[in-house]
C-alpha cells in the first residue's frame, strides 16, 4: 500500500472522476426519460450515434464539454444543472452504488463478473445485493486481525482459561465418549487406538512424503482420507492424527475471526491431550502420586509416552481441579521470548500494556531461562525462585523443535512444593522482575563499555508473526493443498 500524499491525491481524483462520469450519465438518462425522449431522438438532436450516447449514459465514456452543452440544450436544461448538485433519485443512486461495488475488490476476489443492471431488476434486489456486499466487507475487515486485535483475543482467551482453572468439562466428556466408543481400556493411547478413532470417525490414514509444507495433515472429507507426513512418525505419530481428528470431533468450521481461530486451536490441543491422557485414568494416577508426595511431570510423561510439553500441559488441566494445586506453565524460546503461558497461582508474568504475555522476555533468573545453561539434559531441573511476589518452585526441561530449543516449565507456590519430587533441590534464584528493573537492563559495567559501540541487527521472531492469520486457514497455502488432494484422490 502506498501512503504517500501524491498517491492518495491521484486515487481520490480518479475516484471522483468515476463518480462524475456515472452520475452525469445517469442524470442525462433521467432527464431524457422524464422528457419522453428515446435514445435515438436525443442522439439525433446532438448529431451522434445512439450507441455513443448510450456509452455516455452508462458512464462507460466521458463526454466532452461541447457535447455535454449540446445535450443540455437538447434536454432544455443548463450545463450547470447536468454537472451539479441535484441529487439523483433513489433508484439511480442504488444502481450507481452497485456498479461501483461490482468494480471493486470484493466482487473481483469472488470472481463475480460485473453485469449491466437492467431496468427490470427490482429495487429490493439491488438493496439486498448491496447489503450483502457491505456485510462481506465488514467480515473481511474483522478477519484481517491486526497484531493488537490478535493479542486482545489471546488475552481474553487466557482469562477464560484462568477462570476455569484450565479445565474444560465438555471437552473431557467428548474425549470420554470417543474413548468408550473405541473400547479404549484406559492408560496410554496406542498408535492402533489412534487408527481406531480415525476409523470410528470414517477416516483411513495415509502416510505420504509430499504433504504440503504449510500443513501437519490434510483431511479429504469427500473420500474419508487423512493424509499425514511419513516424517511425523519420527516423533510422536499419534499427536498429528489426533489433532486432525479433534477438529472433526469438535465440528470446527472455517474460523470467522481471530478469536475463533485461537479458541479452535486451544480446543484442538485440549482434546488431543484428553485423548492421549484420559482424565479418569490420570486422576487416579496423580492423586496416588500426591499421596506419596511424589508428583513428577517426567513420570507423567513416561507413564503416557507423550512429550514433556503434553505432560506439563495436561498436568495444568488436572492440578487445580483434581489435586487442589494452583499452578503455572511457561514455554520459553531459547532467545528468552515467552511463547506460551498459563497461571492461576498469581505468579507475576511479564506483560505488555495490553496484558499480553506471549512475546515478552522471560526473566533471566527464572527456571525457564536458567535451565538452558544446565549441562545435564537428561535429568529434570528444579529451582526455587524468590520473585518479590512470593517464592515459587519450578521444574523445567528443554525440548528441541524445528524453530529452535524451547524450555517447558511447571511451577507451584512454595507451600505446595511438598507434593513434588525435586522439592529438596539446592538450586535457588532471585528475581526482582516483578518489582524492579531486574535483568531488563544490562549490568552497568557492560552497559557503559558497549552502549555507544554496538549496533545489533534485529532478527524478527518468527513465532510471533506466525500466529497472525492471513487467510481462512492462517498460513496454509490452499493451492498446494487442493493440488495435493487432486494428486492423491482415489480414481
Ligand atoms: Zn529479571
């Protein structure tokens, strides 16, 4: 988009011109009809071909001033009256508005060919078309979420999660129904059970090597096929299957807003977690662990053969509701940027002015950052951190992904530490982030030495921009997807 003043003036002028040509044409026709003249009669009166005059009346051609003067004379009016003021009648205004709309971006992007608006088209039809046009434009505006709107939507969603202690009974119920339908005995979900769930929902699984780059899976709803990447078998092969099926189970349709897109993503991940780690089973397991004062995210991970992040996330669903433990969860990129956060234990996450946590820098003294410096990547890391807002105990691990290393941590208030393995850790941290500058500024000696002698070139964090929607399925190349489906569809 150009925003130079010159460009704007040009555009405005062109738009005014368009309106004028259309309006003048309309006015000519209106006056001609009012005087009971045919197109041929007026054409003859000004010495032009009827087709030429028709082009002027429909606004397809601009009339020279001399011709306009002749037309005004033939119609018994003045040139000023043709060019100026006097509003058009309602019908003409509607026609002009619709003609302009048909030339615009919305009609073009829908592939609707502009057509000539005949006199026989009833006025209510024109009004209905314009109303639809206005609504489509409004929805498009709404969907083109700005980063600020995206953050607001994210914030609203996290507030909802907090009031529900990150526990969604309806989603737990859906998971229970599905697991009962495929006669899952409880405990870890096997790859075969994932296939059974797919079959129950009417899908066969197909592993391919050419899945579109921008997708994790593609469902062919017509032929009941679910395509997955052969690469997805490397990590946990159940998760992409379940995530794809979760959207079907939940009946998700194309998101109408960014808020809805986020909500769907949260629900999909929640349901996937609830299938991998079934509530009835895990509650007994965790309550037993609490009784033995031996709660451990590692053990939960190993018990259900899931990633540390899935185990940590699932723990937050259960901990307050079933174990009476407020909790917090953080996912932090190796650069120090927070990418996911949840809390209902009043831990003081850094926020921007809108209250958004994602995208903020995590305190360097917190477990989530310190864990990156640990040499031992195999044992869990524990730390007590005095935050100036109370002391918290956290457990964290680093996991690799295609976007670099992330730490995932789960923490509780000091008083709740007694239920967890790792409470006897000697690791201590002091963070003044909640109350002072803390690590937001470099140490003074470094600051003085380098402040005026350095110029870092910023690398924009991809994770932040990637969450902004740019289409119905944000970030997905639909052409790739449709071509892929054509190639793989059964004959
Ligand atoms: Zn700090």
